């Protein structure tokens, strides 16, 4: 995986408007975020810490989007 592939996948999942595609996009984004977190697990450095923080922000955003999707499904 490219080091920042998770960024584009996360953005795509969060911005997806197609109800039929959003769950797949969310799953794929979460998978690449998790993979990148594993890649960084034993690395150190200021840039690594910044990326870890960004990854946590992405996780939060993906979970929020998933929660929003579940809420929309229940309200429909």
C-alpha cells in the first residue's frame, strides 16, 4: 500500500453519496487505515506521530459517517 493511500480512500468513503456504495467504501477505507496503523506501529519520529494523529482523525470520521448512515437507515 502506498503510505498515503488511506487518505484518499477515507475521503472517498466520507464523501460518498451513493447509498449502495457507501458501506463498501467505508469498509475499504477502514481496512487501509488499519493496515497503515499496523505499518507505523514500530516506527518513531515526528512525521510518524503526525500521521498517527491523522489516522485517528480518519477513524473518527469514518465512524461518524457509519453512525450517520445507520441513523439515516433507521429514520427512513
